[in-house]
């Protein structure tokens, strides 16, 4: 008879955590057709994401390291989907 193991909590990378914070704040969105993340260029959403990162950093990161991780991810995301045809 098989035994069921306890479900482990999801593990995230710092990069994945930063993406989730940016998405939650509305600073980035997903391309409807291809799934790439796109920068919404909303300064208020960016500020909110940085505030969330500094006040609620993941375990093992300082507030400064968390905000830097969010900035790095945001800097790596463009405002257009690389697979969408230009208008």
C-alpha cells in the first residue's frame, strides 16, 4: 500500500518571488498570446512593488536585497512581447 507524503511548501527562487511581487503590484503583466512578461510602465505600481519587497522580504533576504532583486527583474523585462509582431 502506498503512503502519501506531506505536501511540501512551494519553493521559489528570488527571481520568481520578485516576478510575483511585480505581478501582484500591477507593475508587469503577461502577454495574452505568448505568456511573456511585459513592463506596464506604471510608476505607482513600481513603487508599490518596491514597498512590498522592502516590508515583506522573503526569508533569508534583507529588505535592501529584496528591493534590489525586484529592481533587477524589472530592469530585465521589456515593454513589448518578443514574439508579437510590431504594429
